C-alpha cells in the first residue's frame, strides 16, 4: 500500500503546441475545455518554425535573412488568425511564434510558463493508423510535466468530453498518480473509468505440451481475484475522493504486459489512456518506461502521460534548466 495518497489538483497553466493541422485544432479545443473545468487555467499557444527550414532559406537568400524571419513569423500569425475561427473560444488567444527545433521550442515555452500540462495533436499532416507522430512522441519523452496527446481530427472532438478512460496500473507510485489524474478527468467529464492491471498468468507456462493448462479453473479464478483485490486496495483511497464515479476494476491476462494495455483499451472503446512515466536520476534522461512506450506506439486513442512524484519544474525554484538534448 502507498504511504501517501496522491491528489490530482486542477491545472493552472497549459501550453498548446500547434502546427495548424486538424489534429492540433482538436488539441487546442480540448486544452480550452480542460482549462475551463480547471477553474480558468491560463492557455499559452506556441507555433515553432523549424530552424532547419529557416537556415535553408537564409542560405539561399542570405542578403534577406531578417526579412525572411520576419516574413515567416507574420505568415504564421496570419495563419493563426484564420485557424482560430474554426475553434470556439480560441479567437483572441495570443500565439508565440518562435524559430527553433520544434521539440525544444515547445518544451522551452512550457519552462517559461511553468506549465503543468502540455497539450498537442498526436500527429501533423500525416495521420498514422496507430501511434503518434515523432514530434509528439519526443515531447512526451522529454517533457518535465504532464502531457496530453490528442488523437482526433473531428472538428467537434475537442469540445467532446472523454467517455471511456483507461488508467494503467503497475502498482508503482507513479501509476497511482496516473489513477488520480484519470479519476479527475472522469469526474469532470462524466466518463466511465477503467482501472487496469495487465498480467501474464503463470499457468500459461505450465502446459507441458497439453492444450489446456494444468491449473484448475478454480485456482485461476482465485489468482485473478487476488490481483483484483490488490488493485482495489491500491487504488481505493484515490477513488474515494470522487463519489459517484463509474469505475470498473479490470485485470487483463495478456501474453505481453505492454501490448495488453492497448488491447484492453481497444476492446473497452477507450478514447483516453492515462499512464505514468518513469524518470531516471537526471531530468534530461526522462523516459516513458517500456510499458508506456508500447502503449504510445500502438494506441488508437489519446494518451495522457503523468509525471513521477517529486519531478518538479526547475523554474519553480527559479533554476535555469539544462539545455534540452535534441536526440
């Protein structure tokens, strides 16, 4: 049992990365909606023009370097004015246009605004069948705060509450923080919450050439019941904070712990998976962890990745963050 119960507090500062695609429009609308039920969190929008593109133009047109940068910035600001007309409540929001590596530019804006959530579209111009785009995935890996990747291109998608949320639990403290965040989203959106633990049953390894495992059905049920009891006890204190929440405690037998999250979410019709991230000793080495990596690679729905406890924003202590690695 955890020694303390994590409490998910409403967001206060949300950074939205936009590339003016349909998916980023839905992400912007979701960010505005989340800011609303968070009690009026500040929404900051950033569009990053890739440095490599600018350098290529400047190399070809070197006498006009400053004019090129100014022109690209103005073009982006005009595109933003047109873009917001299709996103309710977005008109009037300022946008910061910067020239930088796309990943670094978005994360530096999150540093500056001390964001507690980054929201992005899961992909840009190309819509993959599964998974996320490279920029979105890189921001998810390197961000120092929670990240929501919205996988939706429907114009109404950003204004629609999430309906079915799956919170993945591996009994780590960070996964309990993910449950707290998932419960907050479910309570605000009126969604059904599935608290999921994926396991690989040991009797699958005891076939010895037989078509059926040697473990009896009764023993298998006892095993499942034991895991479900542990899951209920582990998450109970967090879920008690949200009376009336529709919760389904789920233990799912899968040959792959990581792919099992995606399989279960697909069967449940989930539109959001919430999972914890895992950090190394250095902030710059933040990783998702193998379970989260697999879920991101195979997901057909939006992903909310929750940072580990104690992984505080360096600017909260007025510290200057280390330069962010590009790889």
